């Protein structure tokens, strides 16, 4: 085997650094000098040598360091950039594409072709899709390993891979072995020449590999092949004692360690540390993304301070507005799409999409008023003309997407492209940086993604809308949106000056050997740094060992090497929090090993060394306590409502502040549009059924005929309301028991002389004692009886709630405002009025609950309303009471800040 020279670089070199104040630049100059010395000893043609660095971001500092030697500059590349410079990538149908979303789609179709796979998919769709994802991941793992070796050695390697899986195993392990074989054969179906193969045809004067964070298998294969001299520059620490040498270097100035109280405290501490570095002119600062959620919060705090940030990790494209605009179209196009999904898509459209977009509020109000649950049900009297046109155009677009049952993947992209263009979304996405990246990731816009479309391959079978939607969602979940990076001063160098970014958000593995002035590493706990990676490969351990594939332990060791490399950078701050909510958070095992190594060192005073304690750079501010007290706004007489309903007056009595929010400020919640049938839906439906039944009934008829007709009307009203028959089954069973009981109760009342007079009656009245205030309401039912003492009416309110609660209310009649309020609306000196609740109990049938003295209470209620409104007109405060059960489910609770009120002993 060819001999490869090795040199460990990391100590001082004879050549003085041109920038001694920058340890990273000095380190790179040491590496460059070591490589040049080796080249002179080996008589290598320096300008024809190839220097391989581990990742793209190291190209600039490496090229600067080698340029300072004052000689010819060797070719400095990564394996990826070097392969790309030699020609376009290759592809073949059916091979693993290294595109995770596309591979998962192909794997799903591959497994579904098998009889056992199709049955598995029907039986357990989620488990089947997870298995397909594991097949795709294992196939990519094998394909990457094969592409990193000398082409002539691959046939033997694939043969060894098949042998390692050629073992009969039963049970769950047998299924995994079968899936692994499928992944293996899929990965082995690669083109004869992959993109990396052309690297082995190069004949440089020498190969030089800079090793940081572990060795690169492809780089090592290149160095071992051919006759060119080869050198490996080792910059990593020994794995057996990773912190021994670094501890000696760090004993004088160990990294700073911050222990925080919680998530928000750690985010603010990290942001404060970054700003402290910037305030001292130390830029750029590396913000290491160990915990992406935490770093997103730190980024938000830094952006608030006007810091220029380059984010190399980004965030999921699915969380961007661009990704959401594409997915909202696909979600709304589903045949079973809810009205919420339909309206969400319409709301995402540009205002200039069509003139009818201005009618969207009217369309939404119509849907909510009619409680429409499906977009196909948006029709009927009362829909404004502009809203009707908007609905027709939108439905035509969605139907065009959903019409065929299956399409090839490029055809799906074409129809979605046309829909986005039709509604002006495509132009909006092209003008947005995230939009352009989303279009390119999905292959939706040919000018941006011609190569992407070509890769969406002939090997993918036609898809249903649901399958295409899952694929698009998977793409947007996996692709990271990276916002534009601030331009550097000298362009190609990437030199960080005042014109470049102040902060670079980067993963741990991309922080090594880069010219950062300081490093802030939040979230360095046992979950995010040093945890054993989850191994989801289908390959058994014996196969992994036989094929020399990286294990979970290898990946953890690579992370350890990267962490040790980062400690060489200047001004490192590490932080973690004590816990998340009630869950304790432990220190990272890497940090604990570092502290153990430091403890073996001694300070000048003889004490064990340790990480330095963090000193909060934030200044102290003293603030006077301002406790939150119950609010009590006053309202001018002109702002008070001119009309008052029973529910509005009930709100005034329960909590004046709720009355202020709902009736003065006119704040309200939108009605729900979900498909679930709730008890409220049943109550609304029952009211409508009884109203329709009595309006058409006319004269009394036989009980059997009434029962039959009542059931028929129930079905008709349910269909008109768009209530799903399956979801309505529990209430339908309850209604089946209700019908005969109601008909019996009705016939008993008619024998007593009562007749139905009206239902769902809108009534209003302006009483002189109310000083111009009008009261109004909707009465469920009014019955009339003509007796020897004159006519009498009874006001009946249907109730499907708790019977016991109604009884408790009627024990104190003055506490019941609803029936008394209705009596005030219709009562008079020439007409006797009674009132009752008709409780519909599922088990006990119909229970009439009569108000004992409704006429007297109505007069008392009117006097109370007059008194209350007089106080409000005179400037009385609408105080938030914060008491009783009315506060528990109050919609205005967030406005009055009830949960933040100070106790009596708090504050001044």
C-alpha cells in the first residue's frame, strides 16, 4: 500500500505569523508552512499540488495563509468543489439521489409494489411510511460510502455488503433485514461512473489533506490512490485524551461557562455576551447552533439590536411565508378540505390577485354564519355577488388541481405552477428571497429550477394529490431557508470587516479553524452536545463493521473532535440552563471531561484550574414596581350601546369589563369552522328543527304522523347545515329518543289549550323608563292560550344544558335575567305572561322548569337596567370583577389581565 506522510500541526512554527494577534490566522500560517516544507523535501511542483480542506468555509482562510508564503498558490478545494469543477453531476434512473424527500417517495412506491408492502400500507400507514424513510436513509448511507472509495474496489465492496445481509433471520429482525436488502440493491443500482469518480483520474503533483474533525473517507481514498506524493496534516486532538494538550493551553485563559435559570434567561445571556464582544470590536462572533430553538430566540434578540447576522444553518422552509403559501394551496385543493383550509388559502393570496379578493371578508362571514364545514358547501342565498364570483374562480382553480386521480410528478409541478401564476403568487415568490429558494427546492419555476425538474425523475410513478402533497411538505420540511448573508469587504476572501456580518450562526462542525474573534455556544447541555446519536439504520452491527461504515459512536467521536477544535478559538463562552420548566438539564459530558482535564492543571497560585465563571455584561437598571390592578374604564354616554340584549345585560351583571370589551369595543371571537360536531351544534340544529316543524304543522295531527315528520325535518336540516352524518351519530341517537317524548309533551299541552304561536321571534321594545335605550332579543318559542280570564302567552326557551344548573338559577328568580328579559319584551297590562325553560335531558326526557313570578321580575329587571345605565352615563367605571365561575371561561380574560393582578400586599 502507498505510504502517506503525516504531520501534526498545531504548535508554533519557525516562520513568524503576519497577524500574531489572530491565533486562527497564525494556526493556518503554521499549516501552510508545514505543507511548503514537506513539498520542498519531496521536490513537489507546488503549483500543481492539490490541497483538500474539510468544508467550504475553510477555503478563504486557507487560501489567504498559502498566499502569504509568497510562492505559487496550490489548488485549494474541498472534494465537492473539486468534483464540481471537473464536470456536471451524473445521475441514473432508480439510483439513490441524495435527495431525502425524493428518495423517501421512491422508497414508498418501491415497497408498495410488493404484496406484503401494500397490505402493510393499508394496515399501518404511519409505520409503513417510517419504514420507507428508513429504507431511503440506509440506501443513501450505502451510496455515499460507495462513492467515497476507489471505483475498482466497489464491486468487491457491494459483494461483501450482500454477504453481510445474507443471513436468515425471523421475526421483526427478519423484516428489518428484508428492508435492508431492498435498500442495498437500490443503492447498488448506481451509474458506472459517479461524480466523484473523475477525481481519481486527476494526476496532481501531490495530494495534501487538512484533517479537522475526523478524516474524510473520500479524501483518504484519493491520497492512497496513484503515485503522487501524499500528505495528511493532522490538526485534531488524540481521541483517547482529547483535552490533555488543550488543557495546558487553556489553563491561563479557560473558556467562560454560564449557568442560566431557564430558556429565556439563557437566550438573553447569550445575546448579551455577543453584544459585549461586538462592543469591544471583536467581530465576527460565531454563534454555535447546538439548540436551534434557543439560537432562533438569540437571533431575534440580536436583530432587535441591529446586529448584522449571517445564518449558515437557516430554518425550515416550511415555516416561511413562501412555503406556507404553496402548502395552503395544496391543502385547500384536497376534496376533503375544511372551510378553514379554503379560507386560509384565500387569505394568503396577494391583494392584487383579482378584484374579487376584496370580497373575502364577506365570503368568510357567510361561511361562519352558515357554519359551512366544506368548501363545496359555500353556496346559497345571501352570498354577495363579488364573494360568489371569488368562490367560483377559487373553486375552479382547486378543482383543476384535484381533478385527475393521478399525475406524474412533473405534471403536478406544472399544474401548481399555473395555479400560483393565475393568482399572482408566483410573481410574489420570485420577488422574495425565501420564495425563490422554495421554488427552486420544489422545482416549480423552470427559470430557477430546470436542473431540479430534470432530477424529478422518470423513476417516480404517477402520484395522487395526497402523495404529492406529502412529498411537497417533506421537501419544505427538509430544505433549510438561509437568509441573505451580508457581503464581505474583499469579496472572495470573505474577510470579516465592518462591512461583513457581525455574527455568524453556524453548526459546531463548521466552526473549526475559522477566523472568528469570539465564540458563543449556548445550549451546551447533555441533550445537545455529546449525546449518543440515534442510529436509525436498517443495517445490523455486523454489516456496519464489515463495511467500515460509521457507527453512532464514530459520529459522537467526530462531534468530540469538533468541540475540541472550537476550544482553540479565542474568547469561547459556553452556556447551559439548569432546567426546562420542571425537567432538569444536566451538563454536557464533553464539558465535564474538559473540566476534569483542567482540574489536573494548576493555576499560578497552586489551585486546580477550571472554566471561568461568566460575568454578566449587562448593566443594572432599577425599576419601580408597578403592580397590575383590576381595571375599570369609564365610557362616555355616546359610546354606550343604543340597543341591549339579554346576553349583553347578563355580561354587564357578570363582569362590567366583559360588557365593555364585547359591547363597547365590539370585540368578538370568530366562529369555528371545524368538522367536529359539538353540543352547541346540536343545540342550534334542534332549535332549527323545531322551528321548521311548527311553522309547517298548522293543525294538530296524529302522534305517529308528527313523529315521522319531525324525523324527516331533522335529516333535512342536518344536510342543510352541512353536519357530517357519521359525526352526528351520537346526537342522532339522542334525537331518536327525544322525538316521541316531545310529541307526547306537545299533544299534552294542546289538550290543555296551548297553541304554538311563533318561533325564533326577533322582538325589540323601547320602554320610556330606559331613556331611549332599546332592548331586543330572540325568543325560541311563544305559545298562546285563550281562557275565560283572557289571553295568555308563555315564553319557552329550549335548553340542552345542565338541568340542575337551571333549577339552581330559578331558586333565586332575580338571578335569572333571560326569562325576565323576554317577559319585559312582550309583556303588557292587557296580556298575562308566563315563562319557562324546556330542558332536553338525554336520559330523563323533557323537563319544563317554570319561572315562578316572571312578570314581577321583569319590572324589577327593567328598573335595574335603567339604574345601571344611568350610572354608566354618569361616568361609573366598568370594573373587572375577576370573581366567580363567569371568570373561568371569559373571552375577555386576557384583556383585563386577571391572571396578572397583584395581591393586596404587592407593590406600593
